[in-house]
């Protein structure tokens, strides 16, 4: 069977998955020079992961927004460097969009010098809102999901073709 991206929720007690999430988080922070290693990991409400060949290749941590009603907020999203650009981030956001029943908005803050993330959020239909912060853009899109996060189904997405060689060809 052809490889696919599988997206599902992670159980809070699934230590192995959280260790892999931390690895991807750390790999991305080293590359981007970030400092918020534990923020999302400690406080999120939902963790969504994407797997290829049963290995976690991306994650997003989400929280019910404390400041805005009816809002599901992205605390972190990151994709394994070797699997960027093949649709992993989009697959996870599509999953969130389909499972955010009860929420009206899906929001994220994006660092101003993070061009990949800015393009990614714009491509996914997020628009800027509110006042621009000093270092970040706030992005939001409307959602109207039929399912909530208690849905335990695994969702499947195709892997987009990427020009250069990746782990997928090994
Ligand atoms: C941002 C990020 C999550 C995107 O995930 P991804 O799986 O690589 O993205 P996808 O393959 O689903 O790409 C979807 C669209 O996003 C945009 N995009 C993704 N990476 C991009 C890049 N490096 N430059 C410009 N646009 C990019 C493109 O429009 C792309 O559509 P296309 O392939 O049809 O051109 C990923 O680059 C990442 O992990 N970055 C480091 C961590 C981070 O910055 N997180 C965001 C914090 S707010």
C-alpha cells in the first residue's frame, strides 16, 4: 500500500508519543533559535499528531483560548525537518478544523520572521486580525466542525510530491 499521512489525537498517558513530540519540538527550536520548549507541552488541551509509516512526523498542541471565547488556539505546530513540504502540517490543520465542534475560531500567533509559517497559515485560509504585535502576527479563521476532539478515528491524507529526496524514498 502506498504511504499516507495518518492523523489522530494523542492520549495524555502515551509517554512514547510525547517523547517523540519533544524531539521534533527540540529539533525545530534548535533550528529556529526559539526558547519556549515546554510551554505548549505543559499546558495544552489537545495534542494532534501526524504519522508516516507509524512514526510521528509532526504534531500540533492546541488549547482552549483563555482570552477569546469559542476559540481553539495553536500553542505549537512543528513538522520533522525531513518531512516538511509534503502536506503534514496541512493534514493536521484539516483534522483540527474537522474536530473543533463547539469552537467558532481557530487562531495562531506567528513570529514575524517565520516566513514558512506565515505562508503556511495564509495558504490554509487564516487571515490577520487585531493589532499587529511587535514580534508576532495573530491569525484566525472561522470553523464550523461536525465532530469534536473526543472522536477517536484516524484520518488519512495523501503525501504531496516533493522535488528533492526525502526520508520517504528510503
Ligand atoms: C510551518 C510548518 C508547520 C509547515 O508544515 P508543512 O508540513 O511543511 O507544510 P505543508 O507541506 O502542509 O505546506 C502547505 C503550504 O504551506 C506553505 N509552506 C509550507 N512551507 C513553506 C515554506 N518553507 N516556504 C513558503 N511556504 C511554505 C505552502 O503554501 C504550502 O503549500 P504548497 O506546498 O502547495 O506550496 C513547518 O514548516 C514547520 O514545522 N516549521 C517549523 C516550526 C514552526 O515554525 N511552526 C510554526 C509556529 S507558528
